[in-house]
C-alpha cells in the first residue's frame, strides 16, 4: 500500500508573494515527501506554481477591507481545510494569520505556523482601525499559541518582543521563533564590479509612501543640484490595496521633471543590483527587507532607516548605513558619503556579500523553517 504523505498547506495572501518569498521552501518540502498545497489569491501565476507540483486553491481573501469578500474567504478556508485535511498549515501575513490562528484549533489542525512577515501598516498608524486590527491580531496569536505545536515566526527582534507582549499567557512563549527573513539565493544573486559611468542610486519596492519614497525623492532633488553624474531610480509599481499607495500621476510627474527615473516593476531584480551602485530603502517599517538581502548578496552597500527589520538587515557602518526615520537631511548626508567614497562603497559591498552568505542564505533559512514542520 502506498504510504500517505503528510499534507502541508501554505496560506498566503498573493501568488506572486508566494513565488518571491516561499516557493523555494515549498520545493524543499516537496523534495522531503510532503504533499504541498497553496491557498492564495490567484493572479496569473497558477500554471507556473502547479508545474512545480503544488496544488493550488483560490483564497478569495481581500487585501483591503471588504467584509463580504472576507466572509467568503473564511468559508473557502474552512471548506478547503476540511477537504484536504492538512497536518500542517503555514500561514503568512496578518489577515491570513488571524483566520488561521482563530480557526486552526477548531478545525483540528495538528500544527500551525504563523509567519509574521512584518507588522506593517497597522503598527505604523495610530488610528482607530489600526488599533482594532492590533487587538484582533493579539487575540488570534493568543488563541493559536495555546497549542504546543503552534509556532509564530518573526523576522526581527523588535517584532519578537511585540508578539511576546501580545500573548498574555506565559506558556509557550518559547514557540515564538526568530528567523531572519525568507532568505536569499546567494548563488543566483552574485556580486559584480561596479558599472562605469553615472552613479545609480536605486530604491526597489512597491510604490507606497511607507517605503520612504517621499524622502528618497526629496533627497534626489537636493543631491542632483550638487552632482551631475548621478541618477536616482525607482523600481516598482503602486499597490492599489495599500492606503499609502502613490498615484501614478505623481510618479509620472517626478519622471517628467527628471527628479527620478520611475522604471516600474522589473522582474529581473538581479539586473537592477548589478546596474546600481547604492541601494536605498528609507522604509517606515519592515519584517526583513528582501531587497536589502538580495542587494547585499550582489555586493552593494545599502542605506536603510533605523526601524524594525531594516536595522537588522545590515551591519551598521560595515555593510551599509543607517538613517533616522523621516530625516531627509540625514538621508542626503549618508547617500553623499557613499557618492564621494568609492573605496567605502566597494569595501562595504564585499562585507555585505559575506554577511548575506553567513546570515541570510536561503538554504539555511529554509532548513530552519522546515525543522519546525518536524518538531
């Protein structure tokens, strides 16, 4: 008789997010004999994911606030779980974690893993909606952690402290695991020498204000008045589901005025890092910014804000530089320091490569996550 495989369900908000952050983990699970399912909002990546041997299910979960759609999504979650009977659910992002954390126990899931990919918008804002959302997340985590086989993965030490404070009960706090990001493929992302010609300073992210894009643009205005041989580039598209998404007309206006080059979404991020001399992410908050891990693997110095996630993605003054949140003058100063010091850029880039190999290599990160499936 054929041995039954353990069923593993990933519960992720978008298929493109799964591809960029969890595909290699899922492939590793497949290679170790798991039957792997993915429940997500399907865009245009279904066929590619299925060709990897992963069984995909539509989530119907809204990325904004749509109560009717989310009620449908809860029904879809319950129906799918009862149908495929997973032994393990690995959930990612706040809304998915709320549903999985609250319902997982009632549905008899043996092992629940809630991955906090960054506490994000609801922890930046202080409005009533964000306050209610924080309370709901706190409740779902507290319910989930009652099970000894539940793990909460956080990506930085600040989020780890916050989640521990969420959970009122003292039991099982050891099940809050710090794993720094989703890892980077250090074979695919490799270093090259700096390109000749204009100095390219790049920001790679969704085009939302919370990534520090306003500060980046203001820094570009100041520095381009002083230096002719530099370019500021924005790579990424707006995110209509995020409240701080930047209007396309604003991006086009910056482009037209030649303040920055808005280049839109580029699938081949490797080419971005190889063309760039400095990578900047003045974000307001992150889990563990994958862009910085990739850029570091490519031997590029990075400038990031001194906030959760960002400040643990570099070794300060060794692989990159820190700037204070919202502080344009500080950002200008740090970018200018690297513009003027090629030797510093190259030295930091070499150290960044070593750091990425030691701390963020995807094989090491995935092994840590996979070990939780077996614990």
